[in-house]
């Protein structure tokens, strides 16, 4: 890559391979689930006849699980249909026999190696989110990110997916998995993902075919019974906002166009009869390790946390203290000149969305294609509240009280984003937090930084604290909530190299913050869970640190 931020051919290939791997993980979701069900069935067949008679309902349950998987895959397919790559994937000559099962020599999408203009990844559309108080347009031209010069155009958006077994195990994600009854049996099966992660990415959306799905029920015979379908098909193209040098995306405007006007319209076909987009062509698919598919399952479970009624309690525990603190600290905020707020590790976007609804010009920062593909679909393409149904708890038989609990659906989103009142300038920025916000033009540009289950995602938490202090305006506030379950602490157990991980105690974090001019004004402990199954027999609770610091 040259100094102007252009991608080299190698960078593009690595970026395309990283994206292809993420898409492949989504597309492998159903086959991986089928392998699980087949394993359960094999175990059932090994039972003695008298034992089979006692649990004779299990074959029916397994059939119901298959129908649940089908319903989940229905959502995944539509989500992928709404995603167009940030570059022409057709131009890459992918081999047909790759597998990431044993690709320890690959280092795809490293931040230092693969960077791409975020405006290419994130195209804006107007979700219909309108308000007399906070009208939505093309974003605020005087926002910190929007005003950055051309030198910031190539900020990192690569997907941190190494080809190794998974050197970046998320302890927090693993704990959540154990809480939900899942178990890692090997390095290959280990889980790196907690969805409030800093390692997140972005997307551009271009031509899509949108079929509205209103939900489905699983009948007693194990079949999926659709209801209230909308079979209308719309080919749409998202109009990109801003210039190629912009590295953020605001909510923009949607235009209906003829398919021939759409960049990728030629790739869009009926899901029932052909490949829905280029992603459904075998050229863009490959086998992936179980850990990659596990990230897809984590996305499904994190939909519960951020966008369902079932997740309201957890949001009340985690998000409400943050929102109340912002309200208290910015009582005199103006609609005409709203305060700016950055949310690193924005996940599926609900916290950043709620902060925008409070009257802040909000930017979420994300790193992973896994997250950004889903969050963009939710924010931009949902037609109404409770439009979709998924079955998030079907993949583990452990710690369940009843089969009904395990097979229960959840509907989302619990509110329609396009009908909510958000503040002008709401945007998502793709890239690694350190890479993006250490740029000199980000210095002293934010009124508030909000971190929720984020700071322990760092290789070096001192970097995070230093950058937060740097980007805050004098008098700006940092509101944090989360534990210190450092994500990279155990990478030595599954990685061959010595990956950096600096783990310090809470007292040290506060002392480091003070060194960089952040004065502690308020702190307490908040007991909460993370992406928990409320009907599981096992719950992991965090004593999360909550604080407000002010920059001197």
C-alpha cells in the first residue's frame, strides 16, 4: 500500500479472502448444524431399546431443530442478499479447493497489512428514520470523522480472522458459551467471539432483493409453518453518500431502481431457484473451521441481547446506566449543535442507536464483517418491528429445563429503526479502534466516548486509554461499563506465535487513565450478564466496572 492509502494487489487479495471466509462461515451455518443433529441421532441409536422408549420423543425434537435451523438460515440468506462487497469479488481468482481447517500459515486481513477506504465499505441509505426534532439527512458535515482530510481515507477495515485454530480466543465469549451450555472440546472449536468486540468490520450495501419475512412457527410434527409472508420482490440500490475519501457512513437515502441500473443486479436471482447473490455461487464458498461457524451462532445469540424483548433486562443492566449518565452530563445539549459521542466496539449497533435517540451525534466503531453485515441489515433493511424470527438456543442440549425452552423462537427487532427518532449524523465507522482513532485529525474532536464490554478486547489496554484521552475534547467524558476478561490472555494455548497481550488490574487502568489526564468522577460495580439465555440452568454474571471520567 502506498502512502496515499491505495490498496496493493496483495492487500486486495487478502481483504477479499477474509471477506470470503466470513461469508463462507454464514453459508456453512446450516451444514454445521446438520452435523450436530446427526451426531445426536447417532447417540440416540446407540441406546438400548428400553432407554430409547424412555426418550422416544428425541427424534421428533431433532426434526424440529432442523426446522429451526432452516428458519435461521432463511434470515441469513436475506441478510447476505442485502450485502454487496466493497470491491468487485468477481475479479479475484479464488481456487476451488481451499480449506481453512489447517491454514496456520495464513494471516488474512491483518490490520497492518490490509486497509481499504471505508466509504467503499459503508454506503449510506435513508432508513426512513425521520423526526421533526432530529431530521436525518446525509450526516453532519462538521462531525469529527466527516471533516477528516484525505489522509484518513484508508483506515483499517480488515477482518481479524487468522487461519490458525483461533489465536484470539475471547475468554468472555467462551464464558458466555459455557453459560449457554456449549463447550469447547479443542482448539479448533474454541471461540474467540464476544459481540461487543473491538475486532469488527464494515460493509457497503448496493443492489439487493428484499423479501419480507414475518416469522414462522415450528409445528408439532417438526415442520416450519410460515405465516404472514410478503412475497413482493424489490430490487434496490443504495446510494452512497459523501466522497470516496470519507471514511464514515451516515444514514442516507434509498432509491428504487431497475435491476439493470444496479451494480450487482446481474448476481441477484430468486433464492428458491438460483444463487441469491454472488455469495451463493460455489466460487465464493469454502470449508471453514468450526470456530468460524460458531461466530455465526454468536451473532444469532447477540441479536437477542440487542434487538429483542427477551434481551431487555440485559440492556437495562448494561445500557441504561450509560444512557442515564450521558443525559446527566449533557443536560443542556442542543438539537442544532448536538454533542458528539463515539461508541467503539458497537456490535450490532443498539447502544449507539439509543445514544443517537438521546440527541447525540453518534458514531459506532466496528471491526468485523460478521457484525457489520448483520447490524447494517437491521438498521437499514428491516421493514417493521418483530419482522423476523430466529431460534437462538437450539445448538446446545445442555442446561435446558425443557425442550420448549430450547426450541423457543425470538422475534426481532423489538423496535423498527426506521420509525425511531435519531439524531442527524448517526454513522458507523469501520476499522480497528487504534488504527482509526489514533489519526491526528481525531484529536480532541469528541464530546463523549462510551465503551461497553470493550476495553478488555485490546492487545494493549494502554493504547485504548491513551487514544480515548487523546480524542476527547477538554471537558469531554468517558463512560465505561465492563469487566477485564482480557481477550488475548490465553492465545498462547492455541497459537504458535507469541501474540501481545497486556493484562492489568482495574486499579492500574484507573491509574493509567489519570496519567493521561482523565479524572475519575464516578464509579460503581454493575452486576450483569452478557448474551445470556435467560432460561438456562447456568448463568454467568459479571461484576462490571462502571465509571465516568472527565478529561482535564
